[in-house]
């Protein structure tokens, strides 16, 4: 069945964990493992896409009132395919737009985030390994206007640009049949060769990301088949940071952390999936602001994916 089992559909509460790339990691809601799907070796072996739209409540200054994400990927070249071992490559693109509700339309775009990855995937049964290079960045949108879109002649534009880039590696388990359902666990690590945090005014440096060195993270996913075309899923993602210096950033819940959780119902055909999702997102740094501010948002949304 050519559904997208790697598109995470997850559990319902973001709890205490530890931090990482916060809200500038658009891929936090998906897990892509091309070797889940058999394909003929060669150039452009397979491709996938997904789109997400969420309405949220409760975030800091309502910055996460809206989240829109686009995901896409292609296998530039697959080297082989058999029942126990295979090697392929993937080029992945992820983007995210966030918006507050603070204008006349109830939709005020605030930040844009991008993520690109070039990975090699190796299946060494029963595990699959991913390794490669990632790049992420966050930029302002409409920062010439006040955050609440008010007519304020005294407003001075602010700017915060975040850039992180470096090597990453991940281990993906097979889907295991358990009394709880089909269980899959993944874990990974990243190291930041580049970690920039540009701000205007640059005198405000509290919680600068220049003290981040890397992160380790884990994700668990459980799925249940309800009928031939309906599935339910739940998952939980949490990330642990490696800091050289936090530069006086404020404390988070228990400790700084990033987490994302979902529960969803999926309706699928052989080639596409529609999911209705309830979610919670937490981060130690609401990056729309100059200084680190923890934030949590609860959400309802939809996800579309296909091949």
C-alpha cells in the first residue's frame, strides 16, 4: 500500500523535555523514509509531497494562531532494492509560514522558515539509517509594521534572522506489531556547523542561538487500522539541545525543550492521504520576538499528502 506512513500523526500533550530548534524546524511534523516504498533503482526513483494548515490557540502573543507548512522530496538516485538491504538518496524541502490573528483579517503573517536536507538512506534490516546535511533558517515577514498591525508612527522595525546548518544522522525502526498497535520509533542527532542569530537592534542578545551546538531527539508513532481506507495515528516528538551557552535565556517548563504531539484520523487511497489532526506544539523560544520566550499552542488542522 503506497500510503505515507512516515507522515507523523501524533499524541496530544507536549510535556517536559528539552530544547532544540524550536519553531524553525518545519519538518518536525513529518518523518520521511523513502525505503518504506519499493521502487525501481535509477534516477528520480520516487517523489512525495505534503501540505498542512493549522489553527492554534494559546501561544505567546498569539504568534502561532496559524501555521502553514509545505513539504516535498525526491529520490535523486536509488542504488538498489531487495527485501533486506537497499540504498537511496533524498533531497527534501520544508517550509513554514506562521501568522498571528492581530489584524483586521485575523491573519497577520509574521515569520517564514525554510529547511533543506540532502540525505543518504541505508536499509540494514531491520533498521534504516539516514545521514546527510541540513540547512534551516527563519526570516521576518512584514516587520516594517507593528506586530498588531496598528497605526503607530513611533514603531521601530525589529529583525531576527536565524540560521543553523550542519550534519545529521538518524535511525529508523521498522513498524512493529504490538498490543498497542503498529509502533515505530526513531532517533537522531544534529551538529551545528553554522548557528547564527542576527538581531536588530543588535544590542538585545538574550537567549542568542550562537550558543547552540547541536541536538538529539526522539519520536514515537503508533498507528491503528480502522477500515480499508481509514486509519488512526498518534505520535510524540521531543528534542534535547546541546548548549555551549544560553546567554541568559529565560527558563522553560521544567527545562527548555521542543516538543510536538498529535492525534489524527487518516483517510487514504493508494496514492494520497487526507488527515484531520489535533495537536500541541511547544518551544522554548518563540522566534518571532527578539528574546527567547517559551510558548505552547493547541491546534486543529488538516494535512494532505501524496505521491
